[in-house]
C-alpha cells in the first residue's frame, strides 16, 4: 500500500508539472504556423512582382507553408508601404521593397507618406538586384552615352526621356545625368514601365532608362538601342553594351535592388528564421540560375547588412534629389 501511495503521489506531481509546462510551451508555437503573406507595393507583372513570386514559391518549399503574394500599388510604392506599416502586427506578414520606399520617397515627397522609414520596418535581408540600362529610339542617330549627352547639349531642352513615374530609379538616374553633365533634358513621367516604353516606341521621347527585366525584351527584339548599362561590369545578357564607367561616367553606377522587411514589432527570432530561409533560397545554385533568366542576380545578406545598405542608399539618393531639385506631391 505504501508503494502504491508513493507512485500515486509521484503521478500527481508529474501531471502537475506537465500542466505547468504546457502554457509556457504554447506561448511560443513553431514558426511558421500558418500561411505567410508577402506584400508587393507595385502592380503585378513588374520586376518587383516577378522577383517576389519566384522567391515566394521557393520559400513555401523551405518553410512548409504557402507564401501568398499580394499587390498594393501606388505613389512609387508608398501606398503599399503605408498599408503594411499600419497593419495589425503579424509575424507572418512581410514586404518586398526597392530603393524607393525607404531610400528615395522620404526625400522626394513633400506630403506625409503615411509611414516612418526609420521606425516602422525591420530588415530581413536583401534578395536580388539588377542594373538599369539606357536605351534610345533606333531613329535617333545616337550610339553611345557620350553621343547622347552631346546631342542634349546641342539641343537644349529638346532631349526628352520617359520614366515609369516621378521617383522611379529611371527618373532619378536621368536627373543625376542631367546634373553631372549639365545637360538640359525634359522628363516625361508615365504611369508605369509599359506606358513609358510605348512613349519611346511611338517617338514621343528620345530615350528611356529602366531596369533590365523591363527593357531586355525590347532590346532583343531590336525595337530600342541600348547604349550603356549602369552596373560596375558588363551585364551577361548584353556583353557588347558598355558600362557607364567604360563610357566615362562612373558616377552613374546604380542598381535596382529588392529586399524583404517585416513590421517593426517582428520578434528577433522570426527575423533570424526568415533571413535563414531567404538566404537558403538565394544561395541555391539552381535558383540563382533561374533568377538570371529574368535578368536578376541573387543578392543575399544579413539583416544588418541590409540596414546599412538602405542608409547608404538614402544618403546617395537624397543628395541626388536635392541637387536636381526633383520633387513629388
């Protein structure tokens, strides 16, 4: 009987200890425990959307949960960024960004963006990058960047370029060209990459600058003439096109990068977990080759490296905006 009572007492203690431990274990469920949402602050079909959907598919496989892409476009990505910043805290919610949201728009727009670029987001990691390419209409007798600038100087105020909108990297890169070379150029903004390209094809403007995924099909079809890429080395898909550095303008080196952020409330453990998964996707050789098919390069990083990169980009673009006088309402 004594032995039975001892075992009965031990059993009660074990049940009590188990009950006490259960709430603690339940407080930190395995992550991810449900589908993940990835907000893209641009319309479907653009470079950011393409990169996000490629990455989302692979992240789903790595994390064992669906990664669902949602698009919220407007104001060079500011509409989506504001929505994301104000959404209810959610450790299964992320956003893919470009330089615009945190390194350009806060300095370009004079109105309230609806979010704080410094406080409302936490970096997860850089994802991919691609250079810009400067293209002209074949009808324009210009074959190099130097010739384009010379044409602009010879026709002050008549050299016009299209862009995907005020604040796009294409817009600001050309503002940089204008200020560095003291060339008068006319900016004609459109509502997206497609209309900007159509304006060039229709002869409404003389040249355009955009990221590689947007322009490569038109280049390969012979509809536009590439005269320079903005990377530090020649782009593998356009080996015969010189870089801006080779053309004599190294200060024009720029890239369009894509990176993932979470809400400021995101637990550090989730930041680390998502960064690990993202980098595992980006460092997979087969996936890196897949990205190249879309004119994208894998660009993995730590959260700290992404944060430093955003700040360096902000310093550069804010100076370009100030020097050029570019503004948006």
